[in-house]
């Protein structure tokens, strides 16, 4: 099954998450099919906290990819902001 989920990056105590399309059997930070955005919970000032390619997310959801609960919440936030 293909899932759209968060992949953690960044440093210790400074998380940064990529929103990726991946096979559900792969590790959280392992191989992925496509990167469709990012989420930076530590964004400050003029930094962008969230960027999602909504057209790619709808494409992958249309072909059967499942969104994780957190990614679904972030996509809803991005839709409201756009």
C-alpha cells in the first residue's frame, strides 16, 4: 500500500519533516517515491512553516494512496491557507 506520511529530518531537538509518498513497508526515513512538501514546526520569523503541493497530493490520493492522520491535518491547513 502507498501512504503519504512524514519523514523526519533536522537536528536533535530541531525537527524538520518532509511530506513524502512511500510504500508502507519502507522505514519512516527510508526510501520514498516522491517528496510532495515539508513541515517545519520550529519555523520562526519569515521562514515558511508548511508547504504542500496540493495537486500532487490529490493525484496520489486519486490513485489510492492513504494519508496519515497528521498529513491529512496538515493538508487541510494548507487548503485553508490557499
